C-alpha cells in the first residue's frame, strides 16, 4: 500500500461521530486554522433541538490518526442531500494537508455514506481550506462571490494603517454622539432586547428570522463563545453586532440595528469595538463573512479586510459530473428577490417569528 510522508496509508477512512467525541471534536476544530463555529459540536445541538434536523457528523482518519472532521445535516425537501452547513456561510470537511488523491477518496466515502441515508448528493458551503478538492474526480466547485477576512493586529496600527478615512469618521461620529459600548457574552449577548431588534432588522432585509429559542440554544450550546458588541444610546440599543469564536477566529454572524440611530453610525462603532476586543482576547482573525454586493464589499474593505473567493462544492455520482447544481435557493435569484420584497412589505412584524422559521428551514438558509 502506498504511504504518505508521515508513514500513514494515503487512503482516508470515515467513522460516524457520537456525543462522546464532543470534546476531542471541538479541540480539533479549535486547532484548525479554518475552523468556524458551524463546525463545532454545539452547532449540531442547535440544529437538532431547534430545527429537528438529522445530523451526520463523521471523523476522518488516516491510519489510526484523526486528520479531519465533517459535519452535515440531511435535507429532505427537493432532492434529498447532505448539506454542510445550514444557516451558515461555511461548512465542509476540515482536514490537514490532504492530497488530490485523498480528496478523491474522501469524496467517494462521503458519497457512499450519504447514499446509506438515501441522499443523492452533498452540498458544501464555503469549503474553505479544501481548494485542492476541485482537482479530484467527483468534486465540482461553484464559485459564487467573496468573503472578507481581517488579520488582527494592535488596534493602534489598524487605526493608522488599515482603516479608511470613512471607517475612522464613522467610529468618531458614534463616540461624539455619546453612544456607549457593552461587550456581552453567552446568554447576555442575546438577552434583553436582542430578539426584538433582530426581528426588525430581518424584516427590513426581507429575511425570515430564526425563532427566539434558536438564540437561547445558541447561548446554551456555545456559551462564552457567543460574543456581542451592544452599542447603547442611553438605555436603548442602537446596534448589536453578534460574533462567535472558534479557535483564534471570531466570525461575525448577525448585525441588528435601529434605523433611528443610523446617523450616529452605531454599526461602525460596533465593528471597531469588537475588533479591538477580539485582539485583546488573543484572537487573530476577524471574519466578516460573505461579501456579495457592492455595499457589503465597500463596508468590509474599509476596515482593511481582504476579499477571498467563496464557493460551494458539490459531490455527486460520477455520472452527474459538472451537471451537479446547487439545490439551496440562491439569495440573488429572481424568486428570492420577489419573496424578500413580499416579506419586507406585506408580512406583519408580529407574524415573522411564527412564519419565518419553517420558511428558513425550507430554504436551508
């Protein structure tokens, strides 16, 4: 049998993960440079408890060595498939130094496992870190847009060298307006007025919201990893920026703000305060998430963030080849644009937490 430079067999093997694996699983994710919170075991609990998903989490081994993890859920609507991961911009396998041949074998094994669950294909969000897989038979890469990353440094240096004048003006305007900041963690991060402000923001964006218990479970399962910058105008929140920590990375996930305070630039102040806090905590990567549109790209670049290509990866039967298509509804499609407009203009706010979650699950967004 061929062997790698470390002396292990080249071909990987898979092993279904169990709750007893949780500690070792999370340790692996935290140590991996591309690990995000959606890879953590606690995110599985949220998907199962709140949305009732059946999850398929597997350990990846080469010989006796664990060299990767792969989290996914079984999605039944449309063509039955595995998705890694829903409600997030990232997912896919986390592996160490895989070759093209190893990715090919990994894809074959994942497909066999998915077929045991009567799934036709596998849909991977982001797939950051496994770019070599594009060269492997059975994997199809679909470039979509960009995501934005800021490598953290001393805030004094970032302020001087990375931020644009527009960013500095925004932060200063918030300070001059008398806005204050509170960094909250765990239950406090998503407590009090968070959900109300979140609902208002999601309706304005035309996006169906998660139910309130999604955030209760988020804090319960991920604890102090959940961090939010609350920007306050007196006793009223002007903006809340929610991020979640995995390893040395904080990933920005939700921005909620009150339009009546926009002239004071609370979102700018929230980003700067969370960037400064993250560096002080020893984190090294500030992950802004996707940058799809011109406005998003401009906002994220003004902090000195670098744009990187964002893709989906699809794994399907050999006969499918390049004909594999993303089943998840794209936010930029005409159908989604129409649905977004209806949500913004016709659905009463009080009904959004009732109607939103089942629609959200159907869209797998």
